């Protein structure tokens, strides 16, 4: 029997994506759209294009890329600069002034006979200059990439519900990385059409999380939604039971940024940081490590100029093995694997006091201990930004901190112990409620879809 008016709630994230719907008997169903993922309801937001123009999505995309990279041959890259610079907060000085840096944003990853992997598509939606990406000689717009990804999510969910669902509520961050909200939204609308949706409404992601939280709330209460993911931190303050949204605020920081800070403080030393080179023992340039801020930036360094500069740093280097390790990291496409290891360790430190980074590859041998305390020290400088955003939300909502009855957390970065502890201290432990970390936004958007589409 065909249910009328089914509509999806879709959380298209920087790192992960999920989809849910309210079925004909009024129950929320989370769709298992990636059978190869450790949690089939969560699909990694990545697209891999093989040389035969075959598209892979989610876990199989990562798998295929790693198999190709495992062949370890050096490959060319073709960087595509989005024309936009992203602001990255530097460390605060003793006077409390943060040295913000602007770094160029690049989307293209590696060009080889093996195929291409695209990630962080969401973070590029607001770039004015990124019109299209060349994939094996074919120009493809960013809207097509995102549309293909959403279309794949739709197709897999349609197979589960055995019907063509053409209505959806799609989540959006309060602040897109890089600003330029209107362009990002126009592109998302276009992508939704390409994916096969006729009717789409966009809703703030923390509002989705609020709906999920408020599904069983009947008494009057004010709830702060703390949605901290891979790319952004979004906060909404919502009044229940009427679900009145008092404020939405956001910051473009998330788990990806923390991963880089972990690399810089813990692992850069294995790739030349702190070594000296040349007759006059110059210091190995720290600026170079900013180029290693994520795996796709690393793959873009794979060019002749960088090879030449490595020869220069290698000359009379106090730790020559580290320069060779850096060369291997870049030219053998090992950045992805290294950042996956950082992510794994960061997650483990949620439950463990300490863990080991283990990364062994050609000319690289990392076996290093990191404790939860180390991680907390690395992240502590960002807590003030997070705290300021919470205070801003409370101020804009026109309420006092004590008026908040519940803090509902969602998103992978909200699990980091120092973040949790900070919320406990600020609001009181009894007020913190953990929503479903990765799926609450999609579930709430599905409830919102039921409300909008009937």
C-alpha cells in the first residue's frame, strides 16, 4: 500500500550525511543508506569518480580511493583554487589577541589514472569562483556533484520505502563556511532538483535537532541546542512545547579544524618540524605545516616546486629522515590515511585516558602516545570562541543563562570530553542531554517535513 505525502528529512553534512522519514504509522525511520558503513544510517559525504566515470559514494568511495592510493605511485595534482580565502584562527597571543590567518581554499584533490575523491563539498557551496570541476575532461558543476550525492541518498532511501519520494526538508547550517549564504542556498536548491526532488524546504540544522529533542516534550521549557559537527558549530534556543525558535547563531569551526591542531602539535615533528637545515642551521619553516591542514591540501602540494624546496630543506638537515617522511606523505598520497588515524585517535580519547597514533608507510614510522589531557590542551584555546557564541545566543534570545532548562547536544564534536565538561560547568550537569549524535538532525527534519507536507 502506497503511503501518501511521504517526505524525507535530510542532513547533508560536511563529513557525514543521514536521511529519515516519518512512516505511514507516524514512526520515525532512519534509513540505512550505506550498508558498508560501520553505522549503515550514516553515509560519509564523499564522492569518488573512477576513470570509467563510475561514481562511488560513502564508505565504498573511501575504500576505492585507498586501494588506488595503496599502489603508492606518485601522481599529478591539479589544484583548483575556489577564489576564496578561509579565515583560520591562529593561536592567541599572551595579550589574548588571536592571529587569524586567511588560507586559500582548494577543492580538487588528486589527478591520476586511478580516479578522484571529492570531500567537504558542503564547505565549498558558498564559493563564488568555483563554477565547475574538471573530471577526466568533463566539466562538472559543484551543484551536479552535490546533486549526484543527494540523488544517491534519495535512490537508496526510495528502495527501502519502495516508492519515489519527491518532497524533502533539507538541513542547512546557520552560517555556511565562508559566508555568501545566498549563493550556497541557490546551489543547494539546484542540487535538490538534480537529485529528483520537486518540493524542498530548507531548515536550520539545529532546529532539526530541536524537533528531535522536543518530540516528547509537553511541558514549558527553554532548550539550547548545541550542534557541533565536522565543519560548523550551530546553536539554537527553542521554547517548548510550541517549538518557538528564539535565536539561531553559528561559527565555522568543527572537528576538521581540531584534527589539524592535533597534527600540528603532535605529529608535525615526524615531518620536519623543529629540525634545522643548511650551513647556518636555519629553522625548518613552520608556515609549511599550514599547508598540511587537511588531507586534500596535502595532496595539492604534490608538484615540482615542492619537490625542489624539499631538496633545499634536506641539505645538512639535523633530522634528514623527517624530510624523507614528508616527501613520502605528500608524493605517495598518504595524507588521507594520516588524517583518518588522527580522527580515530580523537574519537577514542572520548572514552580512554590515552591512545597511540600508529601510522606506518613508506619512510614513515609513527608510534606515539597521546593522552586526553594533551588533546584538551590543544583544544582549550577554542573554548573561549565556543563560550562567546553561547553567550551571544543567550543575549540575542533576550533571556538569562538560568532560564535555560535543557541543553541538547548533537554532532560528533560535542562528544569531545573537554567540550562536554565545559557545558556541564556552564549550565550544570543535570541540564545536559545527549541527543543521537549523528542522526538527531535528520530525524527532527523528518518530523518537520511531516508538519510542512502533511
